[in-house]
């Protein structure tokens, strides 16, 4: 089953008085291009999170935004006891200003710089586990989104490959008429010269000319490439690179048929084939 590189996923998880929110967006790209936005206290998780994105998403331009909302504003704040004691000691030297009111002194000390600290020296284990869990939830959503988009792309590819197959059948039907037309034009050209020619020599030259414009091999290879594309499309993995390669081979055979056709009805069919192929190539840019 093919997958699109376009996707979106968002998940939320509440753990120990905190809400963890992960939001994932992805667009098409030749390689994995991950942009990870994390709160400062989660920065040490950036590398393992990038590795997880690479393993889960493969390719694409990916944006990960992870936010942590604390339910209590003071939950991460800690009192710097030594700093506050130092402030109190100094304030007690001015008893007249507070009339010896200890609570008033403490209130002043707590309002001084660095009395409270919200810095965390190390990441708590439960926070780390919550981050990975909320990311997995978002990954599950974005991969489902990619699979759903891939199903839509698959149906479009199948329709266009069917159209190419029908146009190839049209080319096959036209081919005998084309050969007859080539022979007729050559015969008319000789007659217009009003010169007698050796019939045996003419037939030899005609055979050489016809062989030069023969498209039997191209028709066979194109048939095989179209069949191979359908098989790759229905394989268990999503391989946009393989489909792109097959598409290039399809294009090569179509171009060769076009250059050899030398017959307006067949050239018209070839133009239609090229148009369908361009639409496939455009959509393949989104396939993982």
C-alpha cells in the first residue's frame, strides 16, 4: 500500500499535572527534513525524537511541535533557601523599617531576585515517558492520514495506467495502417519522380525503411512497464522511488514510439500518453 508524504497528526496527553501536546505536519521532500520545536527543558530529547521521526516517517519535510502546559504555575518553582536566608539576615539589620515583623521581612525577601528558581537540573523520567507516548499517538494519526491519502493516489494512478493501456492498444491498432501509409507514401514518391526502379531493390529499401520505424519492441516493453507499475503499486511497501524509476522507463518507450511513428493518428495518441504520464509524475512527488 502506497503512502502519501502529506499528513497531519495532533495528540494530547495529561500526566502529573501537565498537558503534553504534539503536533505533526509533513509535506513531500526527497529526503527527511525534520524541524523540531521543543520547550527548553526537553532539549535533551531532540536527537532521539529526530531518530524516531526518521524511522516512523521515512521521507518528507516534517514539522514537529511539542508543548508542555503546567496546570499549576508554581509547580516547577523552587525556593532558593540560602538566598532567602541571606536576604532576611540583611533585612533584619533594619528593624525600624518593618518594626521587627518577620512575615513582612519574609515577604520582602521572597520578592527579591533569585528567591525563586524554575530551572530544572535534569529531565524527570515521567516527563520523558510522556513525551515519547504523546509523540507515538501523533505518529499513529499522521501515518493513518498518509495511508488515506495514499489510497486516493493509488486510485488515481490505476485510472491513469488504465488510460495508458487503452492508448497503447490504440497504437497497436493503428500500427498496421501506419505501415501501409508509409509504403504508400514511398511508392507515391517514386512515382512522382517518374523514374523506373528495380522492384527487388525497391522492396529491399522498403524493408530497411520499415524496420527502421518498427515499434514492436517498444510496444512490448511499454506493455511490460505498465504491468510492472501496477504490481509495484499493489506491493506491501510504499516505494515512491521505484515507481518513479518505472515511470521514467515508461516515458522512454513513449518518446521512442513518438519519434518513430511518422503518422498523425499515432502521434496524437502519443501526445495523449505523454499528458497522462506527466500527471502521474506530478502525483508521484507526493508518494513516500
